[in-house]
């Protein structure tokens, strides 16, 4: 996992080998969240994947949420963003061993 919403843990971003567009994971029905400190965890997901365009205002909102509590300024979003949205019914996280 690449990053997690620092406001509530209500979304996370996935990365991985061969991933060309961002994959934003949202929790179906806003019914559960992930720990805000789960960056770097491996994730097993159940749900649906859809390619989409995130409008500039919503993309900026996500950037603002990602920066909360980090002490870093939010990324400035220049326009609409091509992305994938994965709507998760269930998520299993495994933190890497140190």
C-alpha cells in the first residue's frame, strides 16, 4: 500500500509492479476504515475495480486529506486525474516484517 487517508483512514492508494494509473481504494458504504499508519502494508482486497476520472476539486480534497498530520503541504492538483477506483467490501492488511 502506498498511502492512507490521514483524516480518517477512509481511503488508501495502492501501488505495485506494472501499475500505471493510481488505484484508490474506497470502503463500500463508508462502513469501515483502515488504520492511518498502514502505509507499506500488503493488502488483500475483495470488491470491484472501475476506471474513472476524478475531478480536480475531489482530487485536491484527497491530496489535502493525505497531507493531514504529516507536516507536509498538500500536493497541488492541476486538473482532472485519470484513476482506478476499487470499491472494497473487505480488506485484509499485513504489515511487512521489520
